[in-house]
């Protein structure tokens, strides 16, 4: 089972990025999913999560109203749409899913310049 996060990059403040997390070996539609991030020198921080049905979503206070979690079952991919990016959003972003145990994707770097 693997999760592969992608879509990171360098963007100016106020810009947008969409991160993708593609699963292999498991179906994302059978798991709740989450996004976390870790900035240099800081602990990993919760960003967003969604229930298996996608009917319930949670967001960290710092990203509420700016980030949105979605899923495309046909592509076996979960997305994190990030709008109105701020320099403090700069971090390595990780996706997470639970199939009997926690699975983590390799992170993708997001850098927001001021």
C-alpha cells in the first residue's frame, strides 16, 4: 500500500495550489483521509480530514475557509485545494489514510513567498 502526494511548489502569497494524494494497493473511498503539514523546526500539524463518505470534513483553525478536501474515486485520489495561501502555510504536506493502520505518503513541499 502506498500513498503518493504531489502538487506542491512555489507560489506567491494569495495564490492557490492543489495537492493530490494517490493511493495504490487500497481504495481511498474505503478510508477516512487526512492532510498534515510540518514546517521546519515545528511539529507536524493537522490540516484537514474527511470521513469515509466525505460527508464530514474537519479543518485546522489556521486553514478554515481557505482549504478544501475532496476526493475522486475514479482516480483513487484525494485532493487538498489551497486558496489564499500565506507565507505561514509553507511546509511539507503529507497525506494520511487508515486501512487497519495508519499509512502516510511522502510529503510534498509547499513554499509560499511574501
